[in-house]
C-alpha cells in the first residue's frame, strides 16, 4: 500500500455553483477530473490533519466509484477518519446531521439533487463545512481558484472498501467507518416530533402516500414512516434507490411527481401525500385534491410551529429566498419576529441559523428546513406536516383555507423554461434591465410599478454582499414579477419566472393560481420577449 502523487492539469469550468459542481457523468468520468476537484477542495479548506470527513451521496450512477476515489484521497491527504454511509448512501440532510453529531471537519456530498441520473445524465459534488451547511462563497471561490492551477493530487494505492458492510476498516493508516445511513437521522427526527401523536394519526382512518421517487429517501421513509411510525406497508412508494432513479426525474413537483399527483387527485384519494427528491432535501406536500405551494408550506409551518415539540417554545425568526412568496413575512409580522429575504441557495441561511437569528427557512423550489441541520430537509418537512395534522385533526385544505382567512392569500407560481440557449436566456433578463428607468410609475397588468432592480443582499451577520441575484419588478400593491437564471442544470440555461399577487379578500381566495395570475403572466412575456427568444410557446414546468 502506497501514497501516490499523480501529475495532472487543470480542467476548465470547475467553478462550484449554489449547490456544488454539477456536470454530466461522462465529464466526471474523465481521468483526473473528479480527483482534481477533490484535491482543490482539500487544498482550500484549512488544516484537517487528524480530523473526520463525512462522505455519502444519493446513490446515483457513478456514486460508488466516486466514493472510493474520495476515501483514498482523504487517506493520502491526512484525514484521520472517514464516515461513509452504507452502500454509499447519505441523504443531504442526513449528511448534515452526521457532520454535526460527530463534530466532523466537514463532508463531501455526491449529488446533483433533483436532476436526472444515469450514464448519460448528471452527477455532482459539493463540500459542506463543519456546521453541516454548504460551503460559503469564500470557500467555493477558493476551491475554484485552486482548480485553475492544480498540478498534482494525492491518492492512496490500495483496494476498494466494501461499502455494503457496516463496520470499521483501516485504509492507508486512516480509519473508515461504514455507518447505517438512517439511524442518526431517525434519532434526530424523534427528538423533534411527537411520534406518538403521528403514530396514532396513522393508525386511524387517516391515509397517506410518500413517494421516494426511486431516490435516496426510500430507506429513510421505510424506516421512519413504515417502521417507527407503523404506517401500513406500501405507504412509501418507489422506495428502492436506483442509479438512474428508475428512469424518472426526481424533482417533487406537479409535473415530475405525476404518479403521486394522480393518486392525490384521483378517486378515493388519501388525505395526505408527499414526495422528496434525488438527495432528500426537497419536498412536495399535497392534500386530497389540494396542492400546497412551498411558499405557503413555509408560512403554515411558521404559524403552527408551537404545535411541534421541537419548536414548542416558538421560533426566533424566519428566512426565505428572495423569489419565495411573502406569505411567511405576514406570519413573521404577526408573531413579532424577523423575516429575512436572502438570495437563492441554502448556504445563505447558514449564517442566520448559526447566529440564532432564524429557526425556519424555506425556498420556493420545494425546500424547507430548520436549524436542526444546515440543509433543507424533505422528510423533516413531511413529518412536520404530519405533526400539525395529528394535533389539529383537520384536512390539509382546511388548514390552508384557515391560514388564508387569517393572513390573506399570496397567489404565486413559478414558470420554468428549461434547456434554453444560454445567450437567449441572458437576453431575456437584459431586456427587462433595459427598462429599469422607464417602468417605475407606469402600469403593468393593471398594477402600478413601484420599482425595478437586480436583487442584492448584504448578510446581516458577516457583512458579505451578493449582487445580481434576480431581476425584479415590484408593484405598489406588493405584487412581484421576478426573472432568474437557475444554476442547478448542466446544459443550457433554465429561465425561471416568478409571479406573485397578494389577495386580502377571502371571497377571492378560491381561484386557480394560474387564473389569478393570468394578466401578470402575459405582462412578463411582453416586457421580456421570453417566448420569442426562447422559442417556447409554454413553460417546461409550472409550479
């Protein structure tokens, strides 16, 4: 067994995005490509000699091979120990949990989140710091700079570790512990939620379906929902993680989670349905013939947090990404707590949580979480909803209608145009920017425009500034049209258009969101020339 120094050359384009480095599998399979990025990470994160590294992923294609490379490089670079999930599995929130519980130096999470998987699809890797949260921009920029001048990497020359067998092993003088990927996370969930109340709910006439979408949350759902909570076998569907996610697109929304949607909108629908994504950090919540927007879900959680044991003493604050609707703002105002508006990307919530400024966080892209870990957490959100339902003993629809009666309704929708030519996508946003000086004071979609801007954020904890985070048209009545380019894809660009209109009148809360926002949808296209430039006559996904 030897420690080797391998000569290499930089690859272009290894800048981590909001969720790490994501490329096609075949890009990662190039000789030295993954190793370059891992070495650049190790070279950029400080002195970890004698420390522990957590490693795991969502089980997608190339996950196991990548883990073997990372473990051998960790040994060669001086880590004392690696904790790795059995079978290479660790959901993103579970990885955060493990990092925090065992006070690891950090972790490498292998996932492209909700993106498709397989030999011709996507792969990803990101570094999470010792708090359990995604690396801040200063770290990701340092990693990127190192990728541009890297000349060698260190790796142990030794046999692969058996990832399917729990236990401790020695590799090149480093300890490798293969752990059950679910146990630590399940223990944390039991400390937060009233499992007895949820178990009683599930033992009655209440019925539910949880769709794991053949992704990482299958084992977590089977253990927690069907095991500890004793839901009937079959409550968790598509529970077996597969390297290609069963050929599906594990993005829990109304388009891609169509099997679950068909069940909840079909005959004899269950009372509750939920889905999670590829790496387990996103969630979709449904009632019987009822869809809960992620923005509303965050607001309802905040308004009902004291019903949940882990939050019974109240919450310190709420944070939401800028494109997420202002529904949570209204709850925060009523509770007398702060509500922060941040750029998109969970790492922006980390400082606020570490400083004790916020307890609950959410993004409109189907992500909610709290300070129990430093990642959004799909199954946690499902359990939070089940706890609320167990206490209130009302339907999902009743809880939402009651919420709107109290706070008003923020009609909200996101329209995604995926795989658009990058230059055309940039032009869509530039078309709106070019009208910044002329739009304020004019009417659009029957509403008076207050201001237009490119959203910038100053972190209230460390003072860091993030600019150009989304093009916004803000109306006097609180309505908004926002344009962003998503950083989660691996080819082309995804244009995201966010539309929001506040309605206080309870007599007008029963509209379909697309109908309520129809005039804004038309106006957004008119001022941006989106459909003309993208060549699309409709969005790829509407949520």
